[in-house]
């Protein structure tokens, strides 16, 4: 169903206050060991009547009206809170990737806020990953490298999301200090079409290129064993997709992937 942007905008502040934005997690799988190497935080808006809205229905509206700054900050804090809760329960945290819109990324106090979150929740180095898109990479490039390095110095990793969708520039891979490359699902879809030899060759070479640059890769949208085999044979490191699991609420993720004894009463307010 297509939602009315005005209706979304009218409800967003109240929804944030009433905690209707929920953190869902989708596992990221190490293709060599098949173990869970991390997870991606994905937002779901669960309305008063229990209806679920997906990000594609409201993120574009929030990017337009600026509300993304508040939502992304909230999701970031929820993620940090979750990591701390795992640790409080004696569970070794796995790295969590959080999507960041261009708007929040260029806020003047952004790195100070990240530092504050890292300190408040005592997040170990390497456990928080920020996913930025090529759109960010294209803007204000001279400031970007400095900002990325500042963030990395806090112990936060940077992942380039949706690589291959927009205006991918290969030179960007050489110039920006990024820690991981996430290849857009569209790439894999095209390359899995037996008639599309050219797309397959391109994807294969992107994996090789990333490997030569020592840049770990995540293939998004792995849905079939055949696609997984392609990616593994081409040297892809990690995979994410419905073949392994769909994004799920934190509670379900904990039971399935974190194997801890959680105290139902006090834990996981998320
Ligand atoms: P993304 O960051 O590229 O996330 C991957 C999307 O692919 C997710 O959609 C995920 O559910 C979906 N996906 C995963 N595996 C498969 C698969 O095997 N097949 C198919 N068809 N899809 C798969 P989702 O959760 O609907 O999110 C869509 C986009 O919304 C995300 O794309 C991201 O760009 C944005 N988004 C999600 N949460 C946030 C957030 O908290 N902040 C911001 N700024 N953006 C967000
Ligand atoms: Mg992402
Ligand atoms: Mg993506």
C-alpha cells in the first residue's frame, strides 16, 4: 500500500516518542565458516494497531523532511543499548551495522555524539559499524576522508552500503578509508541470470578488486544456494539474505543467535 507522505509526517514525532520504531536484526554470515559474523540493524515502524511499515515506505519521506536525523540517532542509541545489554548478560557482542542517512552524517556534532554513545554504553572497539551510501561519498569529498578517519579512531568501522547502485566510482574505493564493501542485491540478481554473462564478469571482478584492496565484501540479498556458491567461489567473504534469515525482532534474534540466558523481566527493553 502506498502511504501518504503527509500522514507519515503528521505521525512521526508521536511515533518516535511512543517507541513505535523497532530495531530488527538480520544476521550476516561468514561464508567460509557459515557462522554468524554480525548483524544489520533495520528499522520497522509498528503502528498503534500493530501494522508494520517497512523503511521504503517512510525513510524517503524522512530524508525529505529531515526527520531521519532523529530516527537514525534513535536507532544508533538502541543498537548501543542492545550491545551493552548483551555484555551485561555475559554475552560476547557481535558487530552490528547501523544505516546512516546523509543528513545525520553531516551534522556538525555527529562525531561528538558518536564518541558520547561509545563512552556511555562502553562499546568495545570494532563492534559498531556504520553503513554509509555512495550518495554520502559523493558529497563534500574533501571533508569526508577526515570525518571517516575521526570516526574510525573512535573504534567504529565504516561500511559502504549498496555499492553498485547509484554512481559508483571505482576511484572512491581507492581514496576513502572504508572497512567493508556491501554489494547491492541488484548486482547478484543480474549476475545470477544465466543469459547475463557481462554482469557476471563485472561482479566477479569487483570481488577480486576488493580482495586486492584488502576490503572485506558482503553480498546482499543471497536467496538461493546457487547464489551463495557463486559468491563464495568468487571470493566473497560475507553474505546476508533470506537464504539465512529475514530481519527479525531483537528478542527472536537473541533466542536464535545469541544463546544467552536472558532475564525476561529486566532485559531487552528495545
Ligand atoms: P539496506 O541497508 O540495503 O538493507 C538491506 C535490505 O534488503 C533490507 O530491507 C533487508 O530486509 C533486505 N533484504 C535482506 N536480505 C534480502 C533478500 O535475500 N532478498 C530481498 N529481496 N531483500 C533482502 P529493509 O529492511 O526493507 O530496508 C530497506 C532500506 O531502508 C535499507 O536498505 C536501508 O537503506 C534503509 N534503512 C533501514 N533501516 C534504516 C535506518 O534505521 N536508518 C536509515 N537511514 N535507513 C534505514
Ligand atoms: Mg544497509
Ligand atoms: Mg544495502
